[in-house]
């Protein structure tokens, strides 16, 4: 899968994902024109949508009466020293907080299991495990 991002005017970015077109930008207070979600908002959207899809698929396979999933993601930068479970001890780190609402007549045990399954969504796994990011310069 290729995602192609082309800069527009100012900080606006034109994003092509297969046949889909998106726009990303920064808020006015950060020098953008607020023409679309920021890169961090897109990252949060990826995590939220992956979480919801994963839970819907799991509930469907199990035959559970999950009617709707609402996932809220908050991104913040916190001081590493304020994070007891983090390895990094200095500077600031990114923190994503995920809140999940499960609608439907689910039993408590089903809700608990779905909360465990949320930790297994592919985007969650990508964000929490070792990753290699390779950057190359390509001539036009």
C-alpha cells in the first residue's frame, strides 16, 4: 500500500491513499490554515478506527449483540518523569489515551473481553512495538 503526500500552499498537505483523497493541515495557531486534520489527529483517527473495526469484527464472529462502538482518542505530550510505567525518564513523551463506549446489550464479561481485544488492534500493536522507519531521497 502506498500513501502519497504532496505539499500544497502553506502547511496544507494533499494525501492520496489508493482512490481516496484527504487533506491534512495544522491549526491557525501553529501556522496552518486549519484546512484539515493535523498529522497527530490523523494518527489518532487511525487508532480509533482500527480499534472500532477490530471490536466490531470480533463481536460479529462471537455473535455478540454489539450495536455501536465509539472510540475517543486524546493525544498529549507529557513529561517522561510523570509516567511511572515508561522506560524514558527525561524529556517529553507522546501519550495517547483511548476511551471506548460499547453500545448494545452486552454482558460484563463480554465488555471486559472486548476491552482486552482493543489492545490487539493492528494499529495499537504497531504503535506499541518496535518499529523500523526507513527514509530515502528519491529523485523526481
